[in-house]
């Protein structure tokens, strides 16, 4: 049970760190580097953030599966962790889509 709680916590922390990273990219907007400037714009930062959440989800899923195969986690615990990772990813994508739409409609 302790491993399952730790993996759920990791999935949540990874998602929070992605939002901090997105804020750092948006703060860097306006630099002289065109690539960094695009990535630091709201659409670029949101895209990078969604990709990082996806990588985090894959990481958590693979660790949960390894623990399940090893016998440390039950099938139900592994499924619970995978569900949480999927929910975090879907909410992050929904927030990203809304943020990009608001950015391009000049409401933001």
C-alpha cells in the first residue's frame, strides 16, 4: 500500500512541476532567441507542459507495471495508479486547450 501511495504522490508532483516549468518558460518570453521565445510563448509552453505530463504518466505507468509484475503491487493498486495518471494527463490537456483558445481569442 505504501508503494501505491508513493506512486500516486509522484504522479501529482510531476504534474505540479510541469506547471512550474511552464511558468518559467512564460517568464522567459521576450528573449532574443527565437526558439526560446516561441517555446516561452503561452502556446509553446502549454505544448511543452502537456508533453512533459505525458512523459511523467508513462514513467509512473511503467514503474507501476514493474511493481505489479514483481508482485509488490496488486493488480487493483496498479490500475488505480494508472487511472490517476490518465486523469492528470486528460485534465492537463483540457487546461492546455482552454489556455491556447483563450490566448488566441485575446481574452487572456
